[in-house]
């Protein structure tokens, strides 16, 4: 249980960092069940932003790290639910990758 709590704290910190990307408006959840609520960017509604972020995570980053997300709920909320037994270091690595991917999505959308 102590390791699960540590993983939860790493997840929360990493997901809250997504708020600085400009494509996320809210983070909610606890433990290892989270929702990342996407924001509208320019003329693109939040549900399209959520789909763009999910697709970009499936495609992966420049290092080849891809992230399987469960897809948007209610159109604009991406579900995050990693396993309780995930090693803390692995969780941090993928949250860092996810942040980078979301930043790339935001940059691409602002340039469009």
C-alpha cells in the first residue's frame, strides 16, 4: 500500500503539471483513477482537443514512448488509470512523456 500511495502522488504531480500545457483545464481524481479535462484552444472545442491528445499519445513521442489512454469521457475528459503495481520510476517516465506530447499538441494547434 505504501508503494501505491507513492505512485498516486507521482501521478497527481505529473497530471497537475499538464495544466501548464494550455490544452488542459482541470485535473480530478485520486489514487490511480484520474480525469484530465481538456480545454478548448482557439476555434477547436475541448472534445477535439481531447481526441487530438489521445491520438498523439498513441503515436508516441520522439523517443518512441507511446501511451495507451482509455479515451475521452463526456467528450473532453481523458481517463487515466494506471495499475497500482506500476513502478514509481516508470510512472514518472510516462508522465514526463505525456507532458511533452501535450505540449507538442498545444504548439501544433496554436500554429494551425
